[in-house]
C-alpha cells in the first residue's frame, strides 16, 4: 500500500492546460511505441522460432531507438 502511495506521488501532476497539436502527436507516438515494445517483449517470452526471435530482437532495437528520440 505504501509503495502505491509513493508511486503516485512520483507521477507528474496532471496538466491544467491542454496539449498543443504537436505535443499530442508526440504523446500519441510515444504511447504507440511503448505498446509495441510491450507486445514485442511479450512475444519474445513465448517465441521458439530462431528466425522470428531474431526479427523480434531487431524490432525491439528499432523501438527503443525511436523512444530515445522522444526522451526528454
């Protein structure tokens, strides 16, 4: 319970001003990249095919590279 309270205090406060169009696009892109990264990691846990695993690893590198572009 305490960890949840501490975790909530570490999150940024919600913004009172709306996102600009550019900020909204950036946030959408980051969210999509994070969802894709989660999917790839999940598939890698259950993957048995060596070729498919290599493709997933390549995709993961790409996604992490893209996410670094949006990091502050």
